């Protein structure tokens, strides 16, 4: 699947409406109630004018006063119900968007993940979606209600007195022209602000994840300065948006005050000349005043919408990032090709962008065998593991699993056959059980079996909560060796056809290494094929087969005894300690 770039052009209102589509019934109900409340509000100035006229003529007003009070109460109740539905719809929409984002981010194409900062992606799923919620619950309804209220007030003012309406229109038109100019700038400022917050989140995530390194190197102040610089950049972007928004709101207030004064002067003259009833003047004055709130809401809605569009831009970019293509649950591979190896590479080539990493790699792993993969740093060992796991796809060549061409299998089908223990042995926040099972159902007997294989069973039994003991953030409650053994146990629990181990014993002492390696030696009884990236001689020497990788090529293959006599590359990796120290570590050898 070829990666697509994020959205380059600014997203439009259509994109927001598309996200609202699954919730259109809820949103429509909320908008209808709020609009109904607004319509009830429009009738109140007319009734107030009629009450004034009846007071002047000493006519009964009790019925009109009760009607006005009833309208006020009904407006309040309906508006309250509408606002609640609106808030609920906003939360529902944000939940839906976060579901889309989470499902997308968790399946992102790995090369894409390597080019995006984790904290920024997190910010898009949290802060940006919250900004979208504000845009949904406030902007769209405020715009709709404000526009309807302004339209209704306009019609009623025209019906009462067109001259006074033109006075009001002229004043507000001048203010609206100035407001329109700043709205696009507000959207741009909002997007810059959200981007700056994303950078701050990413920087903070970076610092907290490396807090031990930062403290041991006494770099607290350097990191603090970096974070404060990011915070100040977010502040500056936010202030720019606030400055623009602050210009718009007073313009409406000024227009309202100006229109009120002009209507009072012009209307007073028309009442004095007999061209207008006093009650009608009061009604127009109330409408001119009444326009302040809906116009202010309309402006606030447009401002919030522009800010939300800036957040939507970043959300849409995340939704447009390419994911791994096969996401559905696969069917298990049951048929095997007779005599086929567990895993085979045939003339496999791969490049990171334009930088070649593997050149014509070919090898086979017999079923139930234990193969060591050795080579200097940067020689291509990790790339081979990544291709086996299908984190990347080869540029050329063929990879087969149990005789099946990888090109004919989904990624999930391939990963059902393979399990990987990474060198960093990542442990997730949660319990030992959750880290072992990773969401898959497993019985106690299976967990006991793998815990014994990695020499963790007795230790787990001493814990008050056993396998339900919390391991802490990134496994902070465990030692390095415990984390590594837990990662190995997790891989063994899946009963893979091919087990990939990247430096599986690098954090283990001699006793635990012996226990783990003894357990791995017994895997051939279950026909589990093991491929170990190893630097210790004790691990390499016991392998059935050894592959020597150099500069992206397999330059030698054979047993330890064979390679010692036939491969200069292998002898260089082992160095002079080959006969003296079973724990020789040649990980520091450079190309």
C-alpha cells in the first residue's frame, strides 16, 4: 500500500457535515428545539409593544402579560432541553471521531509512524477532537439559531417600519464587513495554535519517556527550556487567535449601541410626526437590542467554527494517513506444503526510501530448527526480522511461510505464524496477565507453562496478586531481566510456527539465560522454528544453523564449527576470545 500524504488543502464545511452524518437525527432534534425557543423569543417584543399601547389607552393587559410570561417560560424550558441534546450530540460525535482515529492510528503503516511524532498524533485524538466538540455544540447551532433569529427580527422590523429597519441594517452592515475580514485569519490562527499544542504534547511525551536519561545527564533545565519554548509558541499562537476574536465581538456591541441611538432619534421624530405608534417604536428598539445576542452568537459561532475547522484539518490529516490494508480477522492457515521450510527468503531486496538495506538475501529455515542471525551493527539483521513480521514489504523477491507465498497471504495470516521478542522487550501498563495474553484468552495451565520456561513462575507465585500484579508504566515495577523474560513468555504463549528473538538474553544473568535457552531448545519438540539475532557466543554456538549478514547480504551460512574454519566474516565477529569465554559479546563490532 503506498502511503498517502495528509490533506494539503484546507478542509471545508462538507467534511464536518460528513462526520456529523451518523448523528444527524440527534443533532437535528437539538437544533429544532433551540430554533423553536428562538422563535418564541421573537414573539416577545411584539407582545411587549402591544402591552405598551394598551397601557396608553387604558385597555386590559392581563391576558397579554400572562401570554408573555408563558412564552418566556416555554422558551426557557425548550432551550434547556435543546442545549442538553446539543451537548449530548457533541459528545457522541467526538466519541465517533475518536473511534475512527483510534482504529486508524493503531493500524498505521509503520513507515508513517516513524515520520510522525507520537505526541502530536495523541494530541490530534484528544485536544483537536475536543476543539471539534466545541465547534459542533456551539458553532453550528449558534449559526443556525442566530441566522434564523436575525432573519425573523428583520422581517418583523420591516413589517413594523421599513425606515427604522434601514437604519439598523446600515449600522450592522458596516460592522459585519469588518468582522468578515478577520474570520479566515481566525481559522488560520486556530490551526497554528492546535499545531503548536501538538508539538508541546510531543515534546512532553519525549521528555517523560526518557526521564531517567535526562536526570542522569543532569539535563532537566535543557528539557525544561525546550518544553517552555513549546508552551510559549502555543501561547503566542493562541494569543493571535484571541486578538482577532476580540476585535470582532466589540464590533457587534458597538453596532447595537449605535443602532439603538439612531433608532431612538429617528423613531422619536417619526412618533412626534405621527408616522409611527409609540408601541411600534418600543418593539423596534427591543428588536434592535434583541439582535445583539443572536448576532453575537452568530459571530461567536462563526469564530468557533473557524477554530474547529483548524482542528478538523489536523484530524482529517490523521484520518488520511495510510494504514495496513488487511484489517479484518483472517482465517487460519491450515494447509501446509509438504517438505516446505518453515520460512524462506528468495532473492529478497529492500530499501528504506532510496537507501538499500538488503541485497538479494536468500535462506531457508527448516521446521523445528534453531538458527542464529549474526552480523555487525547496521548489517541488516533487524530489517530481516521486520520483513518476516511484514512491518515492511520487500522491494523484490519472495518470502514464504510454510510454503505459502507472503504475497498471497494477509499480514494477519502471516503474523499468526510468527511471534517476535524485541530487544527492548516492551511491557505495557497493566498486569502480568494482560501482558502475557495481550487480549487473547489463555488458561492458567498455558500461562504456568510459559512462565516456567522463562524461570518466572516461582517469582510470580510470591507476588500478592500473582499474575494480576500491576507492572507499572513501561514495566517500571520490573527489572530489566524480568521484563525480557515476560516478553519471551508472551511470545511462547502464542505457540508460533516461527519464533523471532532479537537479543533475547541481553538483560539476563547466566542462571536465567541457561533456563531460558534450555526452554528454547525444547521448542523443537513442538516443531517451533527459532530465529535468534544473537551476539553472545553461548547463544550462537548452540544453534543448528548460523547466518552471517554483512552489508545487507548473507555472506556465509553453516554451523559454528564450519564457519570458524571457512568464514573470515564470522571469525572477525567472534574476535580473539572465541575459545576462552562462552559469554563473548560481539555486539559492539561495527561495520
